[in-house]
C-alpha cells in the first residue's frame, strides 16, 4: 500500500516512514525537502498519485499565532483537495492529547 507522509523528513515523519517501510508499505516522505510543498501545491499531485493513505505530520515554520493558523488552514485545504483528485481513501492527521488545556497557545488552537 502506498502511504504518503506529509512532513516525512521531519522528526516524527522520518520515523513513521521507516516503520511503515518495515511493515512492507511503500512509504513516501513528502516535504519541501523532497519537492512537495503543501502551501503552494508544488509536487503534491505527483506525490499523491496512486496513494491509498495520506498521513499529515507536518509542522508550521512559524509559531506566531496568525502564521501558524494560516499554515494549517492552507496546507490542509490544499491536501484535501489534492487527495480528492488523486482518489486517496484515507487522511490521517497527527494530534496531540491534552491540547484543549493549552488554549492560550496559538499553535494548539490552530
């Protein structure tokens, strides 16, 4: 099964890509480093071609409240649209337990 990991070259993503590969999946590390940019859409269609699942473990390059919200909104909107076109069946996003207790953090609100 082809699984595209958005943020696949980062701390969590690189470990996930390795684990998925160990379990026999075709794991693709998609990130700006590999030519995939979820903000501009560059490389997204090509990366998602033939994928069954997308796992989003991406991170905002900025932690400023407005910038992080803009990053996650734009990235997710672009991902979901590209996934629909590519026929991707499943979208999984990394979540952090307990963030509702950190509402003062713009990052966690985003």
